[in-house]
């Protein structure tokens, strides 16, 4: 493949540009295409699809490690901001692909709506760029990403080859297991699960009450085709994710309500 | 209706607890049920479904205006945080309904994914609480909400009466028109539209480049059943919104890809 034919790949994440997960992803992408990194200058987990509209953004070139023969930019914004500014300001042309991650922590099931990693992929999808979010079910900054390499490469190359339908991006999650235990890939639907919140109420030294959000993940889904079940069974889960949120199946019912003039 | 039968309504927004839009919404909800307000202590527009996981949350009782015979709490978190802490910590029981808004500005079309207003409604939906997000297509803090009253009341009462299917919340947008010009209500799908970003590049007094995000809303949808078209035609738009983001229609194709072991 000649140099000018290499796909142009925008890489971002939500754990920040120095996180081991994105460094691993950059290393893999470097074997596939021409890589440009635009990623947050600090952790942005749980940012959902936040964008920065009341503040300005910095986006400075940086050199992080030996893979920085490629272009890297550290951005003061959210993951969605990184994609917007990457695609519009930094890249010389529309990228052929956007990959986000590898997130330190699960983005399976309902986590997709809280996820900065996936918001970056969705933002790229909105802009017409094929996109994949990758996550590993291990929150540790010492997480081992070795077993992800083969599948990240294979899935990425498949997306470049096949494309993705308009309005669809991929949400890929990896179980925390050794290479030998990984059983393969499963195409899944998003499990119906939620966080059962608990708030830890404390008092500041000044006597003001405050809270820490914590909680327990509760899978309410009994189906056998979900991402949560695949991951528990040591499969890589792939959920195709769309951002037309319309509940088409409820539209007719709603039309029958007596709310119309 | 006896007092103990009144529905318990959690009210929130993303423009902050003192914004005229939420004050108007509180006034209407006060005629329908027992109201508890848990809303951000400052504007949180564009926060998407962000949640606060690396910082603590304050949630203090406040008195804002004459409608504060009801319970109000000002929260340092995002709209999604407000719903979590409201439902788990503040309310004595699970609310019968959560309403969010009335937002100063449109949440039609793709704006639903950036919207703090809708993230609050979606968060409530995830927690099994029927929920509605209301928005007015007028960003001004002097916006006129008079024409929204009748429809907000009617839609809210319909949701209380009929309930909503599991996994569905409503996204209601109002055009910026006078009462007489409002033609009624239309059940719509989310228009396929996007923001065409432009970044305004400037230099700080210290010589560092920075950017302001701006952009133009582009409707790429030619259908006649979209929220954008209904609003342009002076209808109130209602889109049923779901948070199972799975693109079910693409699962079979994806299963045929050569990514499986």
C-alpha cells in the first residue's frame, strides 16, 4: 500500500492523552494508517456527550512518547470537543476513521450514555466519519491491554474495508482476561441494566453536607444476546450504536393521545 | 383529588435553578402535583449526559421565589446528577414523574445528544420514572413562555394518566411564536441534522492560540415527519426518545463480518 493510500485515522479517548489505553490504541493504529491524535489534556470520564460552549478551547501540539512521530494534540475540551476540533481544525481532510479509547473501564450496556469514550465515537458518526469506541473492563491504570491487540486491529480493518451504515458506530468492549481465555467476538445488543445509586453523605470541616456518588451496576436483562452476558462469558462484545434516539415503535400510540388540537 | 393522591413531581433543568424556564415549569407543575425541585446551581447547557464521579456534590435547600412553598434544592452537579440525587436522597419516595426544562433553546433533532435538559429526562427514564424534557426555541433569558403553558399541562397530565412504555421518555420542543400562531402538537421523529462546526481561532494576550466553538445547524433531512419541520411549521413537536441505542437493524450484517474466531 502506498503512503498516500493509507487511511487517515483520528484517535481520541476520555481518560486523557497520556493514559495507557490510548497509547496502546495509537500503537495499533500506527500499523494500519496515518494517525493524528486529538485527546483531552486530563481525564474526562463520565462526561457523556458534553461539549464546551461557554469557554474557549486550547488544542496544543505535544510529544508524549516514541509514537509521537505522529501528530498529537492535547485539548482542554471534552472527548466530543476533541472530535469536532480534530475534524474541523487540525486534520487536513476528513478522516477515514475515528477510534476512541481504549477506555479504562466498561462502556457496556447503559454505560454508553455516560461514556466520554462513546460520545467521541458518536460525535464522529454524526459528522459522517466511521467510528469505533473501544473499552476494557479494567479501571486500573496498570491494566493489561495485550489481549485486545488482535481484535482491535481486526475490527478496525473490517470497518475500513466494509464501512458502516450512516448513523451507526460501534461500541466494542473487552473482558478483563488473559489472551488464552478470550473466546472470540460476539455481536450483541445493549443490555437493559442501570446503576443503582447510593450517595455517601458526609460533612465538610465547615459543617456543610456534601455527597459522593457511588452505586452498584444492576443487570435487569434476562436475554442471552446482550453485551453484559457476552463479556461475562469472556467474549469481546460489539454493539452497533445509533444516535437516532426516536422510539419509532411508540409513535402511533402517542398519536392517539388526546394532546392534539 | 385528595392531597395524598397528588402525583409527586421532580423538576429539574440545565439552565440553572433560577432560570425563567424552570420557574415557569414549576408554576405549571404546582397546579398538577406535589413538586420537589432539584436543579443545578448554575447553567449546565451542553453538558450532555455528564455525571460527577471525581468530585463531591453539594445539594442545599434554597428559597427562590413565591413558589418556594415547595421544596427546592440547588445542586452543584449536572442535570443527570440532579435526578440521581433527587430520586435517591432528597425525595421520600420514587417520584411519579420527572420534568426537565423549560430549556432556553432548541433540543430538537441531534441536539438531544448534547442536551443537559434531555439527559435529565433520560436519566429519570433509566431509573424507571416517566419523564419529559421541555424546550423552547428561544435562547434569550427574556424568552416568553406564555404559549407553552397549555401544552405543558396537557402533555404532562397525559403522561401521568397514560404512563410511558419502559425505556421511553418524551422530548417536547416549542416554536418561538405567539399563542395564536401555535397550530397544535405533532408527534415526530428526530430529524437527521447536525452542527456544521466552525472554530474561531484567536490568540491570548500571552500569545497562545485558543478556539471558540461555533457553528451552523444544518438539516439534512428531507422527510416531512421530523421535529425540525414541525417546529418550522409552528407546531409543538413531541419525539419519543429511547436509550437503548442498539442499531438492531445492523446486527445481522455485522455478524457476517470476518471478525469472529
